[in-house]
C-alpha cells in the first residue's frame, strides 16, 4: 500500500514540473530596492539638481518656459568613467547655455533589441553575458548619483517595469521607446512616474500609438507592481499630466520637417493632449547615419526661427559621445580592445559636433523669442501684455518662480520689440510694476536679475521718458544695494547706473544724496556714492544745478565716511565735480571741515582762493619742491629750508665723517668658533649693539661686548660679558660682525696662548697653561669646509668640550646682548662649546657689576660660573645615566659618551662591563633627546668644583687620573665615585651569580 502511495506522489510531482517553470533554467535572488537605496542614498545636492531639472522640464513641456529642452548624451552607457567625463564637459556647457537651453544628460542603461543583443548596463554590466543584474543596478544608481551631484539632471529610458523602483528617484525625465509605446504595462507605469515622460512614435512611423499612449498615461490606473521592499503589490495611480510625443522617424523615412510637425500638432490638438513635441535627431530621422544628425538640428533651428511650427517644438534629442561612431563588443571578451568614449550600440556624433549643434539651437531659441515679441500695433502689444500679466498674477514660490521668470522675459521681449513707442505703454506697464518690484527684491537671484534686466531695457528704450516708471521702481532697486549678498548689490548698482546713464533721472538726486550721507548701512552708503558719481558725470549742468547743495553736502560727508569704499568714491566724485562746476569750487571749499580738506588734499593756497588748476599743478611737483614751497609759506621749519640743488651739493661734497650716519637696526651677529678640524684655538664673539642715530648729529661708535658662550652637558649654557672693546669701523655690515682674520694668524695666536694644545682624530682639547693679564678676544673665520662654529673664553685654567657637529644648537643669550642666528647651516655650525670659566664671573648680576668696574678678583665673583640650580640638574643627569634609567628626561647629560669616542684603559673585566653598560644606557638615552651629546675631557685641579665633578663623573669606570680637592664640590665627587664603585662591585658579582641572585643584585644596585 505504501509503495503505491509513493509512486502516485512521484507521478504528481513530475506532472507539476511539466506544468510550471518548464522553461526556467535558473532563479537567483534580486536585491530589494530599499536595500540598494539605503546603501546608495540620495544626497541633498543631488536632490536639488533632480528637482530643478524636473520643474524646468515640466515648465517647458507645458509652455510656461520658452527655453528648449535638450536630452543629449550617449546612446547607451557601458563605461561609467567615460560617462562621467562626458558629464563634466556637458555641465560646463549647460551652465553657459542655461538662458536658452535646459540640458538633460541622456543616461540609458536598458536597450530594447529588435531581436537579440547587449541589453544594457543593468542587465549585463560586465559585457560578457553573465547577467550580474545586482551589480548592474548598483553601477547604474552610483552613476546617476555622481552625475546629479555634478549639478546635471539625467534622463533614462524606462524599459523594465521593475527597474524604476531602483533608479526612479534619481532621474528628471523619462522616455518610453518605440518598441514599448504601445505596451499597456508601460503606459500604466508612466501614469505613476514622478517625472515628465516622452512617448516615441512606433518603429513604423505611426504617431497615433504615441498619442494614445499620452492619453492613457494621463489617466488613473490600477495594476500589479513591486514595492520598494521588493514585495508584490497592487498599485493605483492618478495619472501623469506631463507627457509629450517624440518624433523619431520610421521605416518610411524621417518626420522632423515642418510639414510633419504641423500635421502632428493638429492631431495632438484634436485629441485634446499637449501639442508640444520633441524631435529625435537620430534613429529614423537620421536614417541610422549619425552624420545626418546635424542636418536634423539645422532644420529644427530654422523652424524655431522662422516658422509658425517653431512654437510647438519644446525639445530635441541628440545621441552624442566623446568619440563619434560606434563599435562592437569583442567576441573574445577582451574589453581592453574597446575605444574609450565610443558607443557600443548606435553611432553617435562627437563632442565638437555636439557643441555646434547646440549653438545652432540656441540661436533658434533667441530668434523665436524675437518673433514672439514682434508687434504690429498697440492692440497687439496690449493683447500680448495681458497674456503675460496673467502669468505674473500668482503667488511667488518655488512652484511659480519659473513661470514669473518667463513672463518677465516676455515683457523684456516686448520692450525690445518696440512697445515703448506706443502711447499706451506707460499706463499699460504700470499694471505690472507691482510684480516687477516684487521680483526685484525677491530672494531668488535669477528672478531678481530678470526683473532688473527689464528695468534696464525700459530705460534704454525710453531714455528721458523713463521718469514716470523710474519713480515707481527706483526704491525697490535701491533696496538691492543694501543686501548682504554681493551678487544682489553689484547687480543693483550696475542696473541703476545704466538707468542713470540713459535716463539721467536728476529728480532722484536728493534720494541718492540722502542715502550716501545718512544711511546707517555702510553698503548702502557705498552704493549710493557710486550712483552719485554717475549722477554728477551724466546729468547736464541745468539738470543738476537745482541739486548742487545736496550734492556738495553728500561729497563732504562721503570723504570722511568710515567706509573706505565710500571715501574713495567721494574723492572721485569731487574731482569730477570741480571740473564741471568750477565756479562753485571756492564756495564749496569754504564750507569744508579740516578733515575733509585733508582727505581731499586741499592745500592752504587752495583754501585761500587759489585756483584749482594751480593746486593740481602744484601737486604734480616733486615732493621736495612741494615741501620747500610749504616752508616758504610760513611753516615752522622755514629756517632750515634749502633748495634741492644745495642739499644735493652739500651731501655730495661733505666728508664722510661729517655726514649724518644713517639709522640702522641693532646688529645681531652669529657666533664664530673653531671646530674639531680647525687649529684648536678658542674663539670669542663680539656683538655690536648699535642704537639709533638721529640726524644730523653724528654718534660715535658704541662699545661692543664680547660674549663668551659655554655649553654645559647637553644644554646648560653660561655667558660671560667681557669688558674688552675691540676696535670697530665706521661702517659695519648689518648681517655679520665678524672681524677679518686669516686662518694662519688665528692658529698661530691660539698656539701662543695654548702651547700644550693637542689635536686628536676624534676630538680636540685646548687647555691654556697661563692666563694673560687682560682677557682678549680672538675671532677665527668660518670659511673652511670642516670648520664648525663654537664659542669659548681664553681664561686659564679651563677645559673645552667640543660639541657634536650633527645637532647644532643656539646658545642662551645674556639680557643685554642679542645674537643673530646665521642664515645657513655652514655659518651656524654645530652650536656652542662648554668650557670652565675658571675664576671668572658668571652670568649673574654680581659678575656684570664687577665687569662695569673694570674687572674684579676671582674671589669676589664666586666659585662657579653657572647658576646654582645648574649643578643639581646636570649632576642628576649624570647619575641617572650611570644608573641606567632610560625613562628619565635628563639621563643623557653629564658625561654620557658615544661608543666610538671612549677607549677603556683598564684591563679588568668589571671595568669593561661597566663601560659597556654605561655606553648602552647613555646611547639609548642620547638618541631620544633633542640636543647633542657632549664629549667630556679632564679638567685641571685648579678649576671650579662643578667642572671637576663633571669631568670626574664622565671618566668614572676608566683608569684616567682625576684630581681631587677639598672643596665641597670635590667631596660630592668622591661620594659619587664611591657610589659608582659600589654599583660596579654589585654588577660584577651579579655576573657570576645564579639568575635569582643576579636579579637581587640589580635591585640592590638600583636602590643604591
């Protein structure tokens, strides 16, 4: 029984398979529209572009916008990169032609085929018949987003009834193709679309199916569809009122000519649908030859310009690409063989030909406007005016901006056509003034510009007869001159200047002068000043004479205005005024304030009644002659006045010593030094502090100070101000105060003071054996390539530490001396050297006081040449380096050595290990610090305790002899040596102990 049941069940399943999905080979999931829209959301900028494109297309199709709708672009999109490049070029042209053309880019992703072939980017994005539709949908939506964000609206053909759910929110215009116009589902789809839809005539040229499609799409429908969530649903629509017909030609030939257009418009009017149509320059109208597309566009431009059918042509379609022609998709799938920017479906014209076609269409649109504005008599003008007035009589808003703009352009066309010659023009135009004023002060920039253009055109045509209308529109135009947006301000000023140029309008002078003088808005005052200058320039003397008092008052207020633009314009107006009204100059100057006269550059002679011509001639004289003339007229400096020739002769014949010395800034000189490769002598820098010299007194050269700069371990610097004043010349270069000395002389003098100096391969040490009676300065040149600059003082006993060349530093400068940093690295050198100052005075106030008295004993200056806190800082640096604390900030100071500069002399292993440990820690710390490492040298026993401590700490761990004294500093040195010895013993014992013992030894060492 069970086997019989199973057999029946199998037979039933097999029968079902034969009934359903018989020809379905594969079913794959499709991404829901909502998911894709969330992954690629609509941006604000793209939405603004799309809405603007839709509104413009609707207005053109309904006839409220007289521009031409142009859908231009590739036949189909197969390379998004090339499409974006095309969009960039088209966007530039669309902006330039926006006054005449509304350009929508043709972005077709789906291609209907007569038989078979590539079906478009959505169906086959990889062009290899793999039908990755999910990928294609993503590519299509991404491209539409990119084009919309560029500010260019896009249009698509609606082939599949589900795909609009994925991309419908990104398009501004849609088309139903010739093969689907008669389809019921596409008519239903069009009735629910949110964009204008164009229906093409059939492939056989039948236009009636397109007319029927328009009537069907305008009606409500109920049909099956898919929601944004991908669910099946029943959809009810209310009909699309923005549909039109597209003439594409057919098998019988083209249908773009005037006779066809007239015939089809009559059929549309008879059917009760929109009579305005679009003409396709390609397909049947070009007989599938892309080279004939320009011929079709020329015919359309002619109809726009010269025929009655031109008023029914609302749009044009052009198939265009970067490269003309077309190509086949490679059969082997190698897409690299494709030509970039060339169509893979229908052939297209190239970009250059496209621009020519668009230019021709623009001219046709302009001619159509001229013909529409042509007037035969006053009755014709009034009839057309009433039509435009009806369009203006609406509430201004986003929905009506385009309509108002078109109506205002229509009025401008009537004015250009000669409507101003009729006597009824002024009373008729007064009916529209309130709408014109509303548009002038509108927040819509384009609408305000169109209204001001109408005002300008009326002034040009009417000239002085424009006064009655000007009285009504002038206040609104003045309001634009006070806006915060400079576009409105500049446009308002330019428009009113044009009105003044053609119509003069002298009766508006008081209003302009009042705004220029008393308006609290500085932008209004500046704009009114420009208008006043136009009034003074353009109006005749009789026209302006009744208003001269207010004009003079406005000029006097403007020249002292807080706004610099208003002051500049007022001065220019004044110059024009005194030329045109010379008989009123003296009276005008009498009433001016002193400040106004200053800004107007009116001299005493001019104020006393001299002619303006003489004043202008005096102002053209050289400055020296003008000064002499002023002194001769009673200036305080009349006693010191002399002619220019005498002054020149005096300055050229007087000796150099008697001439006033020019004022110079304080000289800031770079330090001079001898580096490792030099002669080994210490150098001294002389800084010249030059004060200002006041002419005509001759100031003697100021005393210069010799500054000895020393560098302690890694950044502790000490300065000593010497009382010796080296000789200076009368003229000294400002950029450098180096005394000239030859390298030979410098080396010889250095050796005379340092007979025991020894030059080594790695470093150089100078230790003078005796001290001269007075400190002297010796400067060495920095001309040799291996010379580095450093500074030290020749005072015995002392030791010099050479600074590393690789990391230059600047020395700290005493308060009374300023050192100028050299311009180049070669001049700057590696930095400053550190040396002991012996018993010399430090940088404190006591040392400076001793120097001022002509020198002091060593005992009176104190035992150290550094600030009291310097010893603690440097000592802590040395101790932390020896204890191996890598995290310390000052661990590399006070005796840390570079590996190549240290030679261990003790044969014991413990000393070698200590050296290696010290070097490792110091090198690790030195690499993390920003200042250079100082190589230490031994100091004599007679030096200060601080330096002895530094040298002893630096040599700890080697067998180099270090002298000890009974000073407090030396006792501190001994204690640190004992600590180091204890540390060494702990480390040596730890080397031979077990691991646990080593750890304990390290901890004890760290604790000590």
